[in-house]
């Protein structure tokens, strides 16, 4: 039986898409990612439970670039005895005497609005380019 061939005819202007993609190639988006990186650090620091303040003051971000992918990664450098303190504040931890300290979800509530704004701005950029 012969195979059916599908034909596509496309009309239209792809200028907006081309401009957007060329902007990505030329790294015009990095300054926006830096803006959100800084906002995330500020939000995380403000929400971090405070004892000594060391964890609160240890937030930073990196922008990681790989072929076809760029990411903002928020990190916390307060590590005690090989344990990241920001992580155990978030998820909880066992104690030496066999007890358990429950974590507090302080990261997700402050980062969600930032992620939503990033997505909204990215979409706006795609449709208005």
C-alpha cells in the first residue's frame, strides 16, 4: 500500500519569532535573569528563619548556561558539618537525642510569585517581540 504524503502550506510573518530567538542567541535575556536572581535572594533572605542570621545572609544565585538551556539557581552557602542549614530548616532534621525538628516551608511561598512573574514576563516577551 502506498504511503500517504502530507503537504503543509504556511503563510505569515515570522518576524516576531525570529527577533525573539535572535535575542536569546545574543544573550539579551541575561539582565532579566539577573534581576530575578537578585529578587530571589532578597525574598529568601527575608523569609529565612533567623537564629544567628548566618543562613539568612548566605543566599546567592548563579546563572548556569548550557547549550540550549539557561537556569537561575539559588544557593545557600551556610554548611555546618556537611549539612546545608537552609535545607534542614526547610525539610526538618533529626536531633542527636533521637528527636525530630520539623521543617518550615519558607522557600516555596516566597519563590512562587517570583516564578509566576518570570513566566508572565517571558510569555509577554514572546508575544510582543
